[in-house]
C-alpha cells in the first residue's frame, strides 16, 4: 500500500550570515515577504499538500520561530477588545495550521545533519524536506510540495525538485545528471555540486524541496564531512543513489531565495504587486523610481 506524504521537515537552524546584520537578532526564516514571514509560507505550502505533521529544526537563539506559531493571549485579547476581528482570526489560524514539533540541532554541522535530526520524528514514513528560507510559488493549483508528493506516488522513490537556471549561474547550485522519464520527470544518474558551466550535465538545479524515503538516514549516518567541514545532504543523496532509484521533477513554479538580499528585494516587489490594496500605488512608485535611474 502506497504511503501518503504526511510529514515534513523544515531545517531552520542556520545563522543566516547572508542577511547580517538583521539576522544577528532575528532568524532569517522570519524575514517578511510583505507582511508574512517566509517560514509561514513554507508551512502553508506543506499543509496545502496534505501534510499535517511538521518538524522544524532550529538552534539556539531562534525561539522567535516557535513564538510565531504559538498562540499569543495578550495580543489576541487586545485585538478582540479593539474590534479587529479579521486580524484576530488570521493570527489564530497560524497556530492551528498543523501539528508542529521542534528539535534543536545542537551543532550546526550542515543541512545533512539537520535532516538527520528528524530520524525519530520520521520513523518509517516517507517525508518532505522544505528549506525554511525559500518560498516556491507554484504556477498551478498544486503546490510544489504537492507536485513532488504526486510524483512520489507514481515512482515510490525519492524525488527532488528541479528548476532550470541560466548556465552562467549554474556553478551556484547542485545540478542533476539524468535522463527524462516523463514530461517533467527525470531518472537521476548523479548529483553534481556547483559545476563549472562547461562541466554541468544539465541546467536543472536542486530547488530547495525534496521527498525522501527513510533510508536517507542510513546514508546520512555514513556520510563524511564535506564542503565547509559539514555533512552535506547532496553527498548523502549520492550514496543513496548507489542503492536505489532516485528521481527529479522539473517544478511548475518559481523559487524565491529569501535568505539572500537580492532575493528578498525581488520577492518583495513581486509579491507586493499582487496585493490589490496597494498594487496601483506601488506600481506607480516603482515606475517613478525607474524613470530616475
């Protein structure tokens, strides 16, 4: 019997050095995209895909993430007293999105180690991994995590989200080497970390979302430290690939890396222009600024 993806792991323990000095006191996952923190978009994406159990991997100094998803009695009472019922209901909905658990990554030993922290939570179930500082905006009615879950139901093997990137930027990413197995599905031959453009086997880069089977944990446990003296998830994926089939899915959607300053600026503009309450005024402001450049 095929297992539905009901669990997700969100690694959110990193320092966020690309966004210093802001992230000295505030977790990078709480950087706002207009008026909602990035990690809330990530949780909502998982929930929309049918996931109801989420583990957020955090670290020291990141209690604000848990605070965001908890009820806040004093604030709620204040909103109720002042008649701000719509905002009150919006805040209450945050705390009931899913059954959210937390675990500390005791030492920041890389993304692979963060995923390994989830072993007890996952058990024998397939699960999704969603990076906590990246928003993926689907171009269909199905979220990117939902797209991966549907692909997993078809192949019953690990599936990694892929996005096409310009070859001049390919050296920034982990890249898939594989052969097409469907309209947007690829059977993986290998994973190449940050190749030079002339060495890249494709233009399809890993896009911050994964569905794994629990055997990834055995691979992670025997993965030696790699780049940065950290346990790299991509290295473990190479080990797992030697033992079983793995797939990549070219996603229908767009990735926003909100952990980078440029990604934050471009994402804020695009999401801001979608808001009907200030779209017209914001667009006029941007045009005025552009004329002065």
